[in-house]
């Protein structure tokens, strides 16, 4: 295979809502370039991109899949991404290595919620973006409305390069950059290039002039040239469009029918000639604040943006060459662990097809097999170069489940599989909670979870797992003071056990005054591992308890706080004054005072108006304005407190605080209420008092 330099490599991410036609477009581009002899289809389950069994079964993209085409002396690396936000992790990793983005819009629906969610990622990275309105030959297609929805999304910097037209029953595309009309036959393919009809010239010229002005705006020299000449030639316009794309201030809009191969060749030509390459982008800064330039003569650095486990191959690591070049058998250092990896094999991947190459240059995307010490987000570099590429920032999880193997003999097998799934998809997070005594799996939604379940069963030896609602990590505290004493006495021949403590407990909060009426000898503040504090005061007068027993008293209290008296949840934010007690010259020891303190604290706690605290999440829900009422009603049924609303075009963002206990299956409910048009994100906020009726029920159930 020909080796391309950094200026002739274009890395393009295909993004868009579910069923917009990304996979079909990728397939058609491979066909146009002659890399496949016949086009596969999603329905026939034979596309190059959607080759995984689960993708074929569901007829939807689940994994971001690298492909490539070679077109007019350029190499175009395409990454086909999922359109459902449950798989946003795949999109986030793709954004990290894309040089430009092709956002595919279904001409029947315009910009959808899925498009908007993805746009937030694109916009965050200010990636050069062009829009493609697909399925223009559909009977229900509406190009003008679709374009208007793009303008609503990105503003007036969206600019038409093309618009569709029907002439004598034939699908045509008017190109206002080239000022040509492309007329397609019934089966698409190579079009006739014709002059623009007279009845379209006024509109075409108007759009052409708008394009010229937008192109000139992004370059002072071009603007001056435009004022001097009154026009720009095609090359000058390309220069201005590229500059505008690089500035994230110009968004060209094309129209195609990917299914019927109309306009895809022209799109590839634009990607070749105009869309930025890696060399055109601003050099990025490493974690060490070193400038990483996309040049062949720079030290080699590879960024691992994706890991995949294939049953017959093992681990496949996908990377982008950020600088330098990589050759087969090169030795590189992992910046995270300093381990040396040997690149024994070097591939270009097209779906499941591998093409071995001898080397890859800066800006290119490739893959290798069976790295021993390297995971997603790692940097492989020339030893001593001190370069670490900034990692992918993955979105926070939206749902959590407890996970166990149905067959207890498969627990170890399940844990190993989940570790591999996490390394393949870092948005899948698996942690064992000592507090809840459960293994918790967190991911992006119910569909994401169903995919994990499918992978466990199909790719990891038929592991069957149960996914249940996890326990809630409540906290216990008190609302008033209480005083008590406890004597521990045990005699069983010889030396026995004796310890007596008198304590007072109170609710604690930051900045409260010191307790009155006590002779405070020493104060100890314990920052609890689960949040909050225990403040312990030694108020012993006259040596009634030897100071050597005080650590045991504190230990006894802490043991009870680890399993609160109310529901065995962690207790927090309490202060304890030890003010009296008794000891025995022979029978007193550490265990005696630990037991006495534990009993005394428990008794005092239950007399101090104990109260449960529940975790509260911040919740942001983005929904179409007309569906806001239904969403608000549902939130109120979940004990949510509405904090406010922000308008965002046709959408409203509802800000609320919602108990974690009420968030179970919220993603499914929201999808149902909004017909898939709503989205949300959530994060932990604080602990708040549980309502009395809820507390009574929880204590009664003895859950947690």
C-alpha cells in the first residue's frame, strides 16, 4: 500500500443521529474508490463497517469502526460512529483523533436530538465540520427545513455548497462552489456535469455570492482580493472555506443520497481538496506542556484511542500517529508505566479486514495486535521524548446496576470479562462497593447495558449475569443531643473485663462553638472515609479513665458509625464528649472500653432523634419545549426539586435536584416520554434528610 504524508491524509469522523445513513455513506465511498466491488447494506448485514454480530442483529452501529479510502492521491481515514447516545463513549474517543467531522442529517427529519448531543462534543473541540443532508431522494425529504435546522444548531455560519433539484424526473444537485449541475441516472454513480438551468441561475448566483463572502471573511488577504476583483476563483474560495472550517466559523452543507450513490464522489473530492488534514490543525500540547507537531521528522508518539477484543485475534489497539512515524518492529515506551512495547505487526483496518503495512506517518491511523502493557488513552513514544498525549475525557455514567454472575462459579470469569469490557469501553465502570457489599456496574443507559449483557453471553463463553437495582448509600446522623452511660463487666475466672463510660453526643456542623459545661482536655477530629466528621472530646477529670484507654473508646464509637444503629448505613457529623467513667485496676483493658463505648454510643444515638440522609443528584434534562410539561410531571413524581429552566432554541433544559433512589430506570422513562428526543446528565450533589415516611419504610424493610 502507498504511504501517504501528513498533508495527504484526511481523518474524518462520520457522526449523526440514529438512521441518518452514516454506515451507508461509508460503504458507498469505499465502493466509489474501488476498494469494494459491490456495496453492502445494513439490511443485508454485509457492510464493511457494521461487521460485529450485534450490529448486524440490531441493524445499527454499536462500535466506532475505522475504514479508509484512497481518492485522487489522498488517503481518507473514515471512522463510522454510532448514532445512539448510549454509545457516546465511542463518539468521544473518535473526536479525539478526527481532523474534521462529517455530520450526516436525515433529510426527512433534519437535526435530531442525537445530532445535538453529538454536536456538543464536536463544538467542545472546535473541530472543522461539514454537514451532509442525506436521503434527498426520499419522498418525504425536505432539504430546506433540514438546512434551517442546521442553522438553528450552528448559527448563520452554515452555508450551502449544494442544493437538490428534480429535472424531468431525474435527481440533480446544484453545486454553487463549482457552479455546475450534476444530473444522476436512476442508479446514481457518476453524474452528467451540466450547466445550471436558466431558471436556477439567480438562486445559484445568490448562494455563490454568499459563499464567496463567507470564504473571504476568514482571510484578510482574500477579503482584500474580493474587494479588488469583486469575485474569487475556485482555488481562492477553497482556501477561504478551509480557513473558516479551521476557525470553526464556517460549516459547508452538502446534499447526497448515500443509498443511491448520488453526490458521494463530489463529497470525497471536497474532503480531499478542502477539509483540513492533521498537518493543518494547531499543534496540540502534551500533558507535560510540550508542543506535539504533526511532522514526520519529530519524535514518534502514538495515541491509543480504542481497544477491541476479537475472539480469534485477542487485543487490537487502534492508534493515531501524533508525530514522527512508526515502522514494524519499532520499540516504543508507554508513558503511563514506562514499559517497552514492540510493534510486531502494523495494520490498516477496514472493519474486520486487515492490510499489513511496513510503516505509517504522522497524522495517519492504524492498528496493532497484542500489546502487553497498553490500554485505551495510553501514549506510546520514542524513549526519552517525555510526551504524553492528553487523554480522552469520557462522559460520566448515567445509570448504575449491581452485577453478579447467575452461576456463582462464574464470578471470577465475569470479573475478568468486565475488566476487558472496561478497557475496550472506558464508559463502562465496574467497582466493588465495600459499603453496599455489591459490585456496581455504571454505564450510559439501558441500551448500553443490554449491549454489555450481549457481549458477556456471546463473546465471553456464555456468561449470564444478573443486573439489579443497586442499594442506595444512605447516611445516618442525629438531630438532637443525648447523654448515656454503659458499664461493661464480664467475669469468667481469673482476670475479667471491666469498663464504664459516660458520654454525651450532639449533631456536628462546621463552625459550631465548642461544647459548654465540660473540662475539655483534648479534641480529636476524624475525617470519615465516607464523608462528614466525628469530633471526639476527652473531658475526663481526675483520671477516672486512664488516657491509654481513650483510643479504644474512640475505636468502639467508630465501629458503630461504620454500621449505623438505624439501618447499618455509615453514620456521620456527630461529636462525642467523654466526660466520666470507671475502671478497674486488674480487669480493665482495651477491649472492655471499646465494648462499653460501642454500647453507650449506640444507645445515645437511638435516643438522639436519628435521621437518615439520602444522596441527592444534580440533574439536567434537555427536552423539546412541547414535551416539557410531561417531563416536569415525571420529575415531581420522583421527589425532584426544580431549580430552574434554560431556553436553548426549540429545547428547554430543566435543572433539578433528585434523590438517587428515584433515578432508577430514568433513562428508559425519559426515552419513552420524549420518543427518544430527550437527553440528560446527572452527578452527585449532596446528602439531604430523608422524608419521615420514606425513613419509616426503609427502617421497617431493613434494607441496605
